[in-house]
């Protein structure tokens, strides 16, 4: 874990996971425990963990290398409260959304992000890309 930081009311947590089989489970656990520590509602935590799980799974499936996960929550009173989540990997290609058939086991991760998040997108980095999403927080 890189660290959990609380600076002037803004909460930030960052981790880097190796692209190994237990990365998804470890990411889910780290995110859930952090959100509990931030006293966020269980429903927000459940959606966040689901979407992180989908994005980390995509990173493991298509990229070889470390996977970064970052959560940030601005201080109370800074506009509409939101949780921003970022998942980064070394593959520069943006993810492709596709329509999965009813019997397909995969292909719904980005659809879940698009349907659940207030906003989402991708951006290129110095090495790779980041897929991010924002969830509205109560309050």
C-alpha cells in the first residue's frame, strides 16, 4: 500500500497491486476497509468495490504490469460530495466498451461503470492509462 492520507479534510488512498491472481481480491478488501474507515454508507462501498473489481479484472486481463488504485474524497463543503476512483495500468490503449450477449460471461465491466457512476472516463498517462469514475456521496 502506498498510503492513506488525510490532508485538510481530503481523504486519499493509493495502492499498487502486482498483476497476479489475488490482485482483485486484495483490491476489493483494501477499498472496502478504507471506505469503512471514512464512514461512507455501505451502499456506496458496495458499488465502489464492484466497479473497482471490474476495472482491476480488466487490467489483469489485458495489461501486464502493476495496477494502481486511487480513491479520493474532497473535504466536506467542496461542491457536490463525490468519491473519485482511478484504476491505472501500463497498457496505453483505452478500454473498449462492447455489448455482451446474454450468455457471455464477460464484457459488462465498463457498462456497469457507465450505468453506476455520475461521470467516468479514461486518460493517458506517462506510462499507460487510467480509467476513472465518480460516485455521488450522500450529504
